């Protein structure tokens, strides 16, 4: 039966989305780059965007690994 692993994959996908969104909002949102130097707000936002995009890429890679593992396991059985 393929329904169980598919539901597990969707559940893990939503957990990663919520965890990633929570990390970005709680940790990255209030963080300010530049320290004692006044950094342009646009540059500060650009750095935050780059970090957020790296996190999204990591989540997508993780989900694709989990998906491949789940469905290869199903094909073998």
C-alpha cells in the first residue's frame, strides 16, 4: 500500500515548511547585520533574503532526498 509513505512524506514536508518559516521569522527577522557600522537597510534585507533562499534550497533538497528514499523503498517491496 503506497498511501502510508505518501502521507508520511506530506507530513514531513509540512513540518519542514513550518520549522523553516519559524526559524526565518524568529531568528533571522529581528537580526541586523553590520554590528557597529550602519548598513544600508536594503543591503541588510538583501542579506536576509539570501539566507532565506539558502534555507529554502536546503528544505527542497531534504524533501527530494526523503521523496526518493520513500518511493524507491516502495518500488523494491
